[in-house]
C-alpha cells in the first residue's frame, strides 16, 4: 500500500462513511483553512486495487520563511485505531511520504477518548481508560505532548458531550439537576428561541463580545459550512410583554405564598416551625427577586418594545454530531439563564432530527465553576478526556534542534 494525494470529492466520500468522521476532517475545513493562510492536502493510504484504507486532511502553514516544515492533521486520522497493523503501515507510509517532501514533523490529535469523567471531574469507575493507546503510538515513533488540563493544545483535550436520546424525558433526566432548575427558571421569564440567518452573524458576534477571532472568521465558517444548513445561528430573545406578564404572575404567586408562610409562623404550637422559617427566608429572597424582575420588565418594555437578545449560539452540524461552536450571553440577564434554555431547546430539536451527539466543545480539566465551563458540564452527560497531541517526527535533527532553540529564542525576545 502507498500514500497518494486525494481530491476533495474522493476524500469526502471516504470520510463521510468513516466512524471517526468529524468536521475538522473535511474538505469544508480544508477550504476554510486555505483562506486563512494554510495549504490543505488530502492524503490516503490505498491498496493495489485503489481502495482507501485510511486517510487524513493535513494542513500546512503557507510560509516560505518557515525553516521547519510542519503538518497538522486536525482530529485525525480517519483510521481504525484498533487495527495495529494498519496504524503501523499508515504511520510508516506517512513518514516516507513526508520525508521526501522535507517535512520536520506531523502533529496529530486523534479524537480518541483517554478517560471519561463525571461532571465534577471525578473519573468514571466503568469509563474508558486508554493508556495503552498512548503507549502504542509512542512505540511507533510518536512523541506524546502530555496530558494538559488547559487550552494549550491546538484543539481542546477535555470536552463536554451529551449523548442524545429521542425520548425527551430520558434526555432531560440525563442532564444535571442544576441545569434542569435553570431551564425551568428561564422558561418562566418570557425568553423565546429563534433561528437566525447569515445576516444575523454580526448580531451573534456582538453577543459573543470578543475581539478575536474577528467577525470575518464566523462569516467564513458560514461560507464553507453553511451548505445544507451545516452552520446555523440561534438566539434567545426576551419578549417584553411576556416578561412583564410572567414577572407579575411570579411575583403575585410568591407574595401570596410568603403571606401564608408568615401566618403559619404565628402559630407557636406548629411542630414544623423551624422548617417554615427556612421556607419563609427563601420566599423573602424570591419575592425581592421577582419584584425586581417586574420593575425591570416594565422598564425594558419602555426601552425595547420589540424585544432584546439575551443569548446566542452558532452550531456546526456534521455527520451525526452537532458541535456548539461559539456562544455568548447578555451579562445583564445572566441570572435568568437564557443560554441554558437556548441550548436545551436545541438539544431537543436535534435529537428529534436524528442527531446522536452534542459536542459542547472544550472545557478545562481543572473543573472550575466559571460560567463557560459550568454551563457545558451541567448540560452534558459525558465528560471526555482525549488522548492529546502527538508529534510524528520525520526529521529528527531538525525537530530536536528546533525544540532546543525555541526556549532560547523566547528568552532572547523577552522584554527586559
């Protein structure tokens, strides 16, 4: 067998039917990266009959002054990783192919699970443990870049995943109690979910509220993944009239409950008095919160009679997986949990459409309770830790010389 260059059609035909299929291993992503300063190559291992046995997209930075030529196979390869003979043959063929083209090394970060975790970070007792996979690649000449917990790698090593169930009750019960409570809270306050289009990407960008990457980055994703609704944007919108009515109803109901609890506290013979006092304290907080919401709703109705965007998200649909690619929230309405409602309603819809996986994308392995990590963990039913990055060394002298020089150059360039 030998490595050959594939055209986009032939590569996609193989990729779309492969178990490891993901949007990074696609001609769409190849074209996207070509627009952003890379060259895209589609490499296939073919037998004597021309049948493809393994393949990968490899991107290469288009820089003439780069002395160390590096390729990157994002979330690759498309190969049966359990077939040791095939992995070995593909690796050796890649080395030979890239050596003839003066490559120093090839970076790869397989979408192979190393371990599974609970949403609190603890390791699942009956989950994956793929330490042998790392050892296998190391025996073939791959250098493992470590078990990082942050976002240092090219792609996140820790991801929050939800395995979908078209039985919505089962799906709802598979996510955390905290997420369910926040979804219920948000659904009471007049937030409505709607789908946007290409003209709304700038609106999404304003909700994301980040300088990097620029707006053009998201427009390009829409250009290359938008065919057949592969890239979509969604929003939650706070409807002022609904917000006023729901806030008023919640306030009145809680105020009535608060008065009833107050009356019960006056009965000194009540054996549950301590429990009632605790309930009264909780009710006092809710009355204050709902009153504030009601006043805010009236003010909002006067300022934004047509409504206000409270959260937004962009998704990429590829194969049987939906990746929540980018999201943002109006910080003023964070305690109303509009993004929880938005993500949950999309989860239901995608389950009905036959998708199997929601990938909420990267989290850190430190499991801190900051918002972006917390919402992904609370809405997921699997936390996966991938095996991480590997460097397949092609030219040892160039690779190791460069590795030693980088710290020196960084030190020389550090401002005094």
